[in-house]
């Protein structure tokens, strides 16, 4: 779980589970960065965006990941579930807002 910074005054809490990341290239515009993911949100040109987080995460997905993902197999599942339950309302708000913003940007 991590915050990503939209502006110095604004941040959103998101869940991310990434061993890989995108390196910012000259043709990319950085829109948001995170403590553990410096290229959390990018834009390429006028119509392509990349977001590195899991705003679609549900409790069921997390449970599956904790039983399958090499890194999550090493974690304290009870603690991670407790953190997720505590943060889930904010994750939902963030995910909905990201989708609303995406749809507005796409012209819907």
C-alpha cells in the first residue's frame, strides 16, 4: 500500500504490488509519483495514460494473490488483510475517481 503524489499538496492512497516499473522517457509526462514507484502515473501524447496501482483490488483478489504471489506468500496475511480492510473505503473512492476522470478524459 502506498500513497502517490498528484501535486505537492494532494495525494491518493493506492495499493500497488509491483516488482517492475516504467522508466520515464523523454516523450512521457509524469503526472504522479509514489514513494515506492517514481512513475506511478504517466501520459504519453494526448490520449495514452499509464497507471501503476491496483485500484480494482477486492478482498477476494487480495486473498487469491496472497496464496499465489511469490512476495505476498512471505507476508503476514492476517496483518495485510487488516490493513486492506482499514484502507478499502479510501481505495474505492480513489478507484471510482480515477475511472470518472478517465471517462471524462475519453469524452464520456
